[in-house]
């Protein structure tokens, strides 16, 4: 007897899925593979072909936006100290909240406690030709009032931070589903040649509780892993292991990447696994990023006037720096850019805390819109600003507000959004959305339509079911569209 060769051993070790994958070289098995999961088959073929161009072609709608920049205020900013002024709540400050408002309603940490009205802690002013009412702590956002659409009638389904972020990001409270950035990258691909299609930036500040933001919030879920978000850090190396080890130059690193990819390609020819194709593509992307990311994050060539506009210093890791990086990422073709700024969870000390948060984000949020507009990019860039939920109109501990899901505010700008409007309304206490209610699925459907996607058509078959970002709900909010 002679020892079996490596090809024979490899064949014997192939799994059932690998056997079907190899069999797919026949026309009948190829058809079977398409019936089992046409999206996975398409993803595998496209990954092997090189740059991902998106699964939806042609687009059902003329795209108004080419990219999304989502400014996430993590922790739940109070709508009552930002974009939703309530004179009645101010008038009844300290008095019991009418039972008719709260009876039988879901409340987080105030269950069983006295529910007293907690009036707005800061004054509101009118801004722009539209006369939008915005808290006096946000004068710079007020200066772009005619460019933004304020949505005062948002609702969500999750009352604690992690599931609420999960719901806002993925359309479900079930952890492990694809983030919206992953869905958009899967549907449309990316114009960036040497950067990921989905990038995440995080920053922290003062004035709240610094809950962690889990990486699962930008995960690809059951989509191929090439679509997950890449976290760029604000300080140090933007990406871990970005620099080569001592003694390894770029040419040598390129040889290593080529050798590893050749090995992966040989295995993929046998197994036909989309994740191996993804690994090949991601090795190549990582190699490109070693050159592109340092150039991206080096803002030395930005005029001082731009740094002053954003209120940042190079490499300070602030929200302002991240907004500037978001603009630079958008210029380089990145499809979905998500910024997280933490510490908005004001269960106590709200009056002082919201002042700190406003000082950290007001200038940079407005600067991003102004900068995009000056460069002719706002028309095809969708900017979204908001948190995972709002805050109660009832006091918690005499100086704070609890989590709240029945009504809160966000704003949107650019990318086909009608500027200078206020959409929807909460009741006179700011408790519940009562006019033109917008659910998270509606927000996602609106975002996808602006990108040219009909939300029910962006699906992926997994475990025998076609999944989508908007689950089984959602309707684009036409009143928000220009």
C-alpha cells in the first residue's frame, strides 16, 4: 500500500456543504445551490471576482444619497432639552404627572415611584427662516435649521441601552443580526478602493454614564463577514496591527499576503466557501489600508479654518475630529460611516450634564453639514443625528430623566431630505408621539429609499427565511423627502 496523497486526504475531509459546493460545478448542482441560498452564491461569486458591487442592480429608485453618515448620541439624549420644547411640562414642573398619561405604560427605572413632571431645564429659541424651536444650548445646530428636518415623533421598542442600540442598528432586539451599515454595504457595495465600505468611529465625553458600545452593534450578522463595520480608533494606531513589525517592509508584507491568499484560493477551489472568499478579499483590503489609513487620518493638510470649524485638534480623539474624519471618509467613497459619542445617559444631574454634551457635539455636528454643503457633497450625503431612545418627562431622583421609548427626537439632513421642516409631534407633556409617528423600521425604510433601495427587496435568505433590515414592517416617510 502507498500513502494517500494530500489531495485525497483533503477530499476525504470535506464536509457535506463542501461536497455540495464542489458538486456545484455541474449545472444541476449549481441550480440546487441557487435554490438553497442564491444570495450566498452571488456573494461568493462576487467576492472571488474582486470588488463587491452590491446585490441590487438596477436600483428601484433614482438614488438621492450615495452615502450615509450616522451621528449616534449613545445613552439616550433628552428630546426635552434638545429639539422638543413643552411649555405645558414647564408649567407643571414638580406636580404629579396626570395618571392618564402614564397608566399601563412601560417605564424603565421609575416603576412604583412617584411620577412628577420635570420641566425643560433650558430655554428654547427659534432658528432660521423656518423658525425651528431648538434648545439654546445648540446654537450651531440652530444655525443649520433650514438644512435639517427635525423628527419629533420617533418611537422604539427597547427600553434598555444595549437592546435599544441593537434595535436602532439592526431592526431587531435579537443580537447577532446585520447592522444597517452592513446591509447598505451588501446592497450597494462601496466606491472606496482602499478602505472598507462601513466604518465606525467612537468618542467619549463628560456628563453622563459611559456605557460600553459593543462591537456587535456594527457586526455583519449572517451576512458574509466582509460587510461588517471596521472600527477606527481615535488615538494611537487607527486600526490595531496597522504598522508592520520591526524588520518587515511593505514589499515583504505584500509577499506574505500574496502567499496566504494563494493558499486560501486553493482551498476555496475545493470547498467554495463564501467566508474563504471574504478572507481573501479582507487580506487584500488590510494590505491596502496600511497605506490608505495613515493618509486618511493625517489632517495636517487641512486648513486651520477647517479645524476651527470643527473645533478640533489633530489626533485628539474628539467628536469634532471624528466628524472631520467622517467627511474625509465620505470623500474617499466609504458608503456608511457611523459615529458614536457616549455619555448621554442622564439619570441625574441632567441640567449640567446636557450643557457638557452640547458643548462637545453642537459645533462639530453643524460643521459637518456646513462643510459637506460647501464642498457640494450634502446633496448626496444623508446625515442622521440621534440616540437609541429619549428621556422621560418625569423626574428621576429630582435632577434626571429615565429611559423613554414612546416619543423622542432625531434630525436628518442632505441626501434628498427636505430641509427646514419639523415632522410629527409628541403630546403636550412630551410623553408619547401622537402625530405622524415614525417607527425605527420607517426610518430605515426612508434611509434605504433615499439610497435608491426599495426596503422589501433588500433581503438575505438565512435559516429558511428571507430576512431584511426592516423585518416585516416599515414604510418610507414621504413627508421627509424633498
